């Protein structure tokens, strides 16, 4: 998230919001934020939303996601909101939306459904 300039701006039980500014270094050939960046930030928002409901000794891993790119990601800044749709002891299903902000307007540019797994007792994975 440091590379993208993203910051967590809201955390509550089952919901996380991450924002990041427009940066021309993160664009594709048409000047829109690259789909890989959109996916990365939405994955983080959904993962942290799931993690917010997990036990203290758990870590989180994404095991699947599907993203719909609804509109070109262009704006002054962006907000990714991840929400838990169905929590579980081991598997949590999440939903995410990415909004582009330009002046006083916002537009949803991507949506995501993700499946997150709680992992325990793995030395190579830290919470």
C-alpha cells in the first residue's frame, strides 16, 4: 500500500475503507488507474475487513476474488470500501467497491467479491 500511497481511513467491525490519490505512475496506456492497482487496493480493503472479525491469533489470506471493472478509474482520489458479507470461523466472504472522486462527485468504478481464509499457527504467516 505504501507504493500506491494508500491509507486506511476507516476501520470498524467488518468494514474497512482505504483511500489513495491519483498518481500518473499507476496508470495504464489510456491514463486510467491500472486494473492491477484497482484489484490490489480492493483486495486489501476486503482482506482487512475480514481480518477485523478474526480472532487475535489469526492471520488472513485471500483465496479467491472476482472483480468487475465498471468504468475507467479516473479521478482526483479513490476510495476502496471492503465489507464482510458472511463471516466464518475459517472462511469469510467479502464485498468491495472502489469509488473515484472528482470534485464533489463520486462514481463507482469497480466491484469485487472475495473469499478470505483465517490461518493459524504458520510460522511464515504473521498477523
